[in-house]
C-alpha cells in the first residue's frame, strides 16, 4: 500500500523540524468549536492530529488519486448539451472520498465542521495530493473559497455555506478573470447591479475559470459603473443555477481532470461579500495570496512525482552494461532534481509557517480582540504589520520559485527517460504537461517577480535575512557556508543599489535576476538551519549553496554591467510582426 506522506522523509522531517506546538497554540486560541464532537485534548493532541490527517491524505493520494490520474487525464470532463458540466466519474469519486475522510473543511473551524488545520499542514497536504494527481489538487485546493467566506462574509452567509463545504456537499470556484481581464483584474467588466427589489444580480462573461461548474461561485464584478479601476469592484457569492451557463470547456495542454470553463451570467442572483468596492483591493488579494501558495505546493507535488519516476527509471534502465544512473551526466541531473525540490520545499513551507502567524494575529485582533490584553493587542498589531510586509515578498517568491522549479524538474525527468519519457506509456509526459501551467495561472512568473522585487528594494528582504546572518552554528563547515551567504548578500545589496540608480526601467529589466539571487541566498540560510537537525541536510545545503553562489556571481556582474541593449535594440532582435501568423 502506497502512502505519499509516510514515504516522504523530507515532509516528515519538516513537520517535526518546525515548532508545531507554537503554531497549534495560536491556531487553537479562541477558535470557535461550536458543538463539535472532536476537539483536541491539548496542544500535543492537536499536533498528533496533524500527523494523523496527513497520513490519511497520503493514503488516499497514493492508493486512489495516483491510480485514477491517467484515466482522468486521457478522458477529461464533459460539456453537456444544456451547457452544464459532468465531472469525470473518477474525479467525482475522488471528491466523495475526500469528503468521507472529512478533508474538505481542512482549515475551517470545527464550528462549521472543519478540522482547523494550520496553513502549513494544509500546504503539506496540498503537495501530497498534487503528487497523486496534479489536476485534482485544483479541486482540493479550492477550499480557499470557503476560507474567503469565513474571513469576510456575514455570519448568515458563513452559517449557510461553510458547513456545506466541510461536508463536501459543494465545490467552489474563484470567478475572477475575463477575456480582456486576465493578469489585470482592474479591467474586470462583468456587471453587478441591484434590481427593483434591491437584490444583486450579475451579467457578463468570465473566462479560464477553474471548476467554473462548481456549486458556489465567488465572483468579482463591477458594482460601481462610474469607477473604471479596481475601486469599482466588489465580491459576490452566487449559486449554480439556470442563469449560469458554461459556454466552453477549455481544451488544455495538461491538468485535464480540472474543468476550466467560460462562464456566462444572465441576471444571476447573488449576494455581496463584505463591503462594496473592496472586492479586488482586499478580498481577492487575500484569496489570491492563498491560491499562490497553493500553486507552490502543487508545483512541489508534481515535481516530487516526476523525480521519483525518473529515479526509478535510471536505476532499472541499463545501457552499456550498467544502470544509466552510473553515467555522471545522468547522476548529476537526477541528484540536482532532488536538491531543487528540497530547496523549493524549504521556501514554500517557511512561507506557509509565516502565513499562519499573520492569519492568526489578524483573526485574533479582528474577531477576538476582547479576549486580548491591551499590551498583547499592541504586540500582535506590530507583528501583524511586519509579517504582512514579509508575506508580500515571500508569497510571490514561493509561487515563482516553486513553479519554475517544477517545470525544470519535469523537463529533466522526461529527459533522463529518453524516448520512453516522451511516450504516454509512462507518466513523465503527463507530469511535464501538468507542471507547465504552474508558472502561468494565479499570476504568471513575471507578475510574481514584480511583486517580489519590491521586497528586495524596500529593505524588507535585508531586515528579514539579518536574523539568519547572526546565527553561530558552532560547526566549522556550516559557519563557513553561512559566511559565504553573508558575503553574497552584501554583493547583492551593492548590485541593487547600482540598479536603482539607473531608474525604474532598469530595475524592471533586472528584477528576475535580482530575485533569483535573493531567493537563492534565503534558501541557503533555510537549508543551513535544517542542517543542524539532520546530517543529510548538511550535504544538501553545501551542494545547493556552492552551486548557487556561482550563479549569483554571474548575476551581479551582469546587472552591474548596466546594459539595456535588449530594450534599445528590441525591434532589430525580434523582427517585424507577421500579419498572417
């Protein structure tokens, strides 16, 4: 029997590495339990429960999701003549099994039937699910819909919708993008208006909507017709019904088990979430931050699956009288895949851990302020402000780094398998197709870089990384590596100063290179900290740091060169536009 949690030593190591008691204490504090028949006896019981839950997720992913994935990918979902969608029977089976295991209210309070797990544990679970079936992770990961309702909706809406989510009776969709409003959500035009009875209704079209056929739709719409930017947008909840039609079920490169829909609203009744005009600025930004961390976890899952497949193949495939993993070029590729996955996991899980503190500080301040002493409120407010700035940098870094890692690992896995990897007989080509979307949806890599570079140029990065630079390991090997990271950060700061002097356009031109260097240094510190608890991690940290230091040297030299040739000579490089293409 396969179990994708218990067979993953790195996830188990990290679950023990982090101070889960500290996280659980904050997570359980003032949490509404209602009349739930299961509440942890104490913090130790809560932490034990995290292990039990992940074991269940690992079992389902290894023994059900992974076995269903190929058939779902090949056959997909069905658009019916009446413009509704029928999920593949195995997708529905997966959903039903998750509901039976009480995993559809993963982060919801027990008052609504949830199991109140922190974001870090949810991120681990999301990775495990994605390893089994990358496309099904999109269905499992849409629990952010319920989280948004819990965070911002009225008590009436919470009581109506959240128990349904927790019981697995409904699935949701983030209905945000439109044909002319993808990355630029300020351009959303779908109209929300109030009829003669004061009831809100929706009119318009949304495109590229994951699970747009779901029962509960969170819709970003223009409620203020006179305001053309993001301030005119509000967030609404609508139910699937006869006024909601799926016009198109997209035919995609990968993640075929996840229905991607073009959705048409025709005077659809809906209800306002929170306050008018805060739809994009507050609510969707919060929703998308969670979704971006989810894509980072999804990226880890599909990369893990691809690397393991490649590792098994190169061990069993013989050429020239020996397994091909004995060829140095192949061995380096497979080992490098493993290191990149663990590096990305370190960044994503640390981001999730930080998110738990921000989410819980804000929850306690906004909903449970009466239970806090005045001095504690002051401390929590200051911590929440600082963590918000940090998360505004770490979340896009995680989404960017993990998704790009996933694509490169899936590519290398296919490459190590040669012609076999290219054939549908093996899952390598499916992992390759599935991974490719991760750097596109929920904000492209280019958009994540735009968000992350602000942290590097505003001092947030420097303030955060200072805590790692003062650590003394008492180990000559680790202290020497830390010293190299400190020196690299100083060189990066010099390069940032040079880039800023050259103006905004040059900052944007160099942003990806600077973010790459900043992320590498940060991950190096994470891996060194992990190395204090695990001898194997010493080797991982050393390999990663030495390799990335060489890359950082090149990055610094390149950006300090100051060349803007790619912009100056752009039209000569790319040539004329061809009208018939």
